[in-house]
C-alpha cells in the first residue's frame, strides 16, 4: 500500500477502490506506516495504537460516518489513548479562525488533557456547547475544559455560566434570556467543529453525580427508553429524542442544532456505553466516532441483534 502511494503515485482514492475500503481508512494506514517506520518520514507517535480496520469499516458503512477510529487498547489506558487520537482528529479538522464546541465529561476531558501548548493554529475560539457548573468533578465540567483547551491552543474562550439542567421553568426562561448566556448559546450553534462525549442514564453518570438528576428523574428517563445523552439531551436506543420537561429545562445546544454542525466528533468507550453509542449513531448526530476495539465489537454484535442491553451494571 505504501509502495502504491509513494512509489507508484496512486491516489488514496485509487488505493481505497483496489482494496475495497474507504479513503479515510487508507489515509490512517499510510499514517500508521510512517509511525511504524515502514515509511521513514517522521518519528513514530507512542500514543497512537494499532487500529482495527475491519471494525472501523463496519461502523463507517453501517452508520454513514465520515470516519471511525477503533483502537486496540486496554481499558485502563483507553482514556489516554483515545483522548490522544481525538486530539489528532480535532487538530487536523480545524484551520485558522474557526471555532470549536465542547461538551463535557470524562471523554472530552481525556482529549483536552492530551493537548499540549500549541500556537500553530491562529485566532481559534473554544465555546461551551451546554451548561454545567458544580462543585464536584470540576475537571469534567464544560467551562473548565473550555478554558483549559483555549489556554493550550492560545485561543479565545466562551464559557457558559449556567447549570446544565435547572429545576424550574422560570429559572430556565430567565437564564436563556440573559444577554451573556444567549450570546454563547447562539455561538454554540455556529461552531465549525464539535467534540462531544456520550453519557449514560444511571447512577454512574456525571449528570447524576453532579445532582442534576435525582433517582426519580433517572427512573423516569429509563421508563421512557432513554439510553444516553449528548450535551444533556436524552435519546433512545433507536435514536429518537426523549421529549420531557427535563429537556425543556436543559440549557445548551439541542441535538437538532448539533446535527447542523459541519463536523461532530464523538468519543466514548466501555461496555456501559454500548447502547448510548449505538443510539447516537442511529440518530445521525455524529460524523466521527472514536472508541476502542472491545466496545466497537460489542456495538457490532448489539446492532446485529437489534435489541438494547438490559440492566447492564458496570463492574
């Protein structure tokens, strides 16, 4: 493959047709060849693991993704490995003067933590996609991540100083009409690239830990068939949105507006997130998915079965 590209001058599209895969897969294989020293042009990146090309192709073709990245990494190292991969995708997805939207949670935090100080891109703006303030797990909160990424990329920061979910309709109406909050919400819908984590519904979720959702609300969402959330917006296994008063009290971008963003990069791993990831893919909100091999294999099997996992409790 490297010989075809570097010596025979075939294009990546030509090679993709020859081997029956996507151009983005060929691009990653050529990058991997350089990293492994097959093509000696750059020093190999120790953070990038071997990719599972078959699972990537399955996800790309089944869910019409522009790109799927499936890494062969052990669960304890998934955060660091997938965060670094998502970072690389983000950096090659943006150009000078563009804006990047961030959700919050451990997946997005893993990506932000992997970003070194870098001023190669100019005049970037990092924008919070949803509210999220709290006194616990502050390293996962949206504003923390927006400010940290903006500092490392020497970019402008637009945090959203509001809760993810408020308790009363009156509070929601008041907050979203505050000029500072309304301005950020408008800019969130206009970003060029978004990076989002995929949340689960249950007592282990960040929303529950931060006490945005009480046990009664979690039970209600489960009865309604909710399997996951993106930017605190809940959806079912088949990709349908869960319409509820919780959604009416959520401050942040809607999933309808998120779909309009040119490039949405989703990060998620772990058996507890299989249904949430599949629901997000069926909804069509993601353009790129970054995950690990075990999770992707379980997603493939679950998709073929056509039924959500029942009562999965992470160990």
